[in-house]
C-alpha cells in the first residue's frame, strides 16, 4: 500500500473534522483515499453503506501563497477576492469514475479564505440547482457552520 500524499492526508483530516462536527465519528467503519478519476474518498457508513466523497477546499490562492511563505511572507496589506463561486462551479462540472452509486460533495474552508460562512453559502447555493452534477448531497463545513446545503437523498 502506497503512503498517502499530503493532499490525501489533508482530505482525510478534513473528513475527520467533518464527521466529528456532526457527532458521527462512530458511524463510519472505513475511510480510504482513492486515485483520480474516482472521488477523493471511499467511505463506509455503518447504516447507509458505501458513499464516495469528493472534497473541495475553498482557498484563496493569494492567502495560501502568503501562508506557505511562512517567515518570508509579505507583511504589507493586500486585497483578496472571494473564489468560492469559481471553485464550486468548476467542481460541479467534474465527472468521476466509480462503481459507487452515491457521491457526495464536502465543501470546506481551511483558514485560507477571508470570506465568512454567511457570505459563502448564498454565493454557492444557487449553483447546486443550476448545474447538472453527480452529487446526491452537498455539505458545507466552514469556520462555524457545518450542514447539508443540498440533497436528493
């Protein structure tokens, strides 16, 4: 078994935070990372069976770059813009190869976006019905909010 990449470790950590916030840590018997073109995670829920999860982090590339620079980071003020709509529209248009019937999307923030949860949600929610996508549920885990924003289940 190959070691997990940094991306896969981050996705598994985000999913662990997600199920922790929902109080469902004991409801999942398996969580494993999958290669593209499959969804990011293949999970087994003890009551609902196999569910594939695609994860997407709402990240402002400028903030990520500044954070990655560490001590060498710029110290002057800089402006940012909300990348949420662009990121979500791109993710909703993706296709996946999997035998799992149920794919869910987990959208999360990870301290690399200035936009607040109450600004992000109304920005992204209209796209869930506007774009045909493969997801049965769309979840959001922001700084404070964790909830299902859209579902056909």
